[in-house]
C-alpha cells in the first residue's frame, strides 16, 4: 500500500505479448502502468503525462526507442529515467539510456533495474 500515488511507468513495445507481460508483472508489484504500441504513441503519452520511468523497446517500426530517448532528453522539464530493451543489447549506445535490459530478461533483472531507478515510497 502506498502513502502517495504509486510510481507511474510507461512501457513502449511493438510486440503485444511483451507489453502485456511487462504490464502484468509490474502492476502486480504495485506500479501504475501505461503502455504504447509504438514510438509515436509513446511520445504522445510522454508529452501529456508525467512518468517515473520509461521502458522502451529499441527496434520498432517508425520511431525507435533511441529516438524516444533523444526526444525525452530534449524535453528539459522531463528528466525521466529511461530503460532500453533489446534482443541485441550489445549493439546499443548505452549512453542514451539510464539502463539497458536484454530481451528476454528475468523478473529479478527487471525488478532490480526498476527499483534502482525508482524509489518506491
């Protein structure tokens, strides 16, 4: 039970099963979850909501996770931690992200990254 609102997380991924799984796992831990099926939808949600953390797939049709990260860093008033998720994490420019998760990842890895970037009240 939270004294304040639960931390709000946005998950951006073009694969519906991954969105559903991550959303289910994190919401069971008490996080408030929004999802976006692509980078364009994710950016619209970022512009109109405040998030404590953003998890984004890297390779998506249209706007990629790296482009989402660049845009987020350009929005000065939004200093939201961003986690890049990829099946090929060794190919990523890790400097663009606060953390990188390999896909698939264990629940333990996911929770470690989320807990390190969000301090639950």
